[in-house]
């Protein structure tokens, strides 16, 4: 494990794999760097991959008060550790973070967005105003489980009966341990509307990745994001869903990186 220091003094932990042009991996809600590790390892034979824990997760530190801009500063520190420029891969809410980092002017060479959770129409509800504050208040009150379930139902769209079945799942304690970071993800994705104006400002080559079997709103979001990015391209992975399959994802990323 390596660490780099963000501009506010927060230690950001990451693993470095492989050798070659650098790629940084940003995971999504409920995720630590263990989620993106298999993909990082699949890319390692041809690329240097910095696979990191976003602040407040895993081995990374945290500094209050939270601001989405601090996560962009974390990526700036990682890019510096990578040599001064790098491609960035973002997964789910991490894709929204990666997009905002690229739009902020960081030296991102190529951008990968794996199913950013954007709404393109009224078929999927927007997140309510104050959603991030609501999550933070639940965590402050010691109601981590309630925060987990609120995010699962409102942000992830999981039916309440399925959420109830998951309460005693072996991974539930890990989800509750990350409950405080759900407010961070909510702050980054906002109301989840498609940021067409922001997308139009990102002119670097960008590959938007979607699973053929993912929920319709994520497939629609990927298609719309790819169309709105000036240098955008869409890749639909046959037989795949929202979970990252390294065997399907790594080859399309590698082709885009060297192309």
C-alpha cells in the first residue's frame, strides 16, 4: 500500500499495479478499492494502475467538513503521484466524480465512465433536495443501517422488499461501516440530472461503458453521456450488468488507451 497527501492534509491510500501509461481507478458508493482491484490487476500487464480508497473509506483518511471539491483535490494528488498526468476510470458515482475532476481542468488524458448514474427523463425519480444532509443526519444519530437502506432505496433503486432481505446478509456490516460516505456520494451526484453543459466542456477522449443487462436508466444515461461528450464513445458490454467484469471491461479500456 502507498499513500499520497491531498491538499487539505488527508492521507489517500492506494495500490500501484503494473507498468506503462498511468490509469487511476475511482470506485462508487459502498465501495473501497477492493471493488476495482480485479480490474486494476487485469490492466496491470500493460498499464500502471493506481487503485485508491476514496476519502473516508478503507485505508484513506478523512477531514471534516466534507466537500466534493476535496475529492477532486484527492485525484489531483494521485495524478501527481502518477507522474503529472493520467487517465481516470470512474465507476457509478465515481464516474460522476471522474467527470467533474476532468471538467475542473486536472491533467486527465483519457476518461472512462462506467455507468454514471444520470437521469435522462422522468422514468426514474430524481433524488430529493437535501438528500446528502438527510444521510449525514442519520449517521450522526447512530442510525447507520437506516442510512444504508435510504441510499439503497432512493439512490440505487432497490425494492424495499429486497432491501429487507439484505439486512442479515454477511456484507451488511461492511456497508454500515461505509454509511458516512453515502452523504459524500449524494453530494457528488446531486439530483442525478444529466449534466449536459458540464459534459460539453470535457473535450478529452472519453469512453462511456455500460452493461447490456444493466437497468434501463443506466443504459440510457451511458448513451446520453457518450453523445454529449465532444470526444465521447460508447461501449456496451455484452451479457454484463452494473457490476464490473474485468474480463469484459479491461480489453475495451486497453484498446481505447492505446488507440
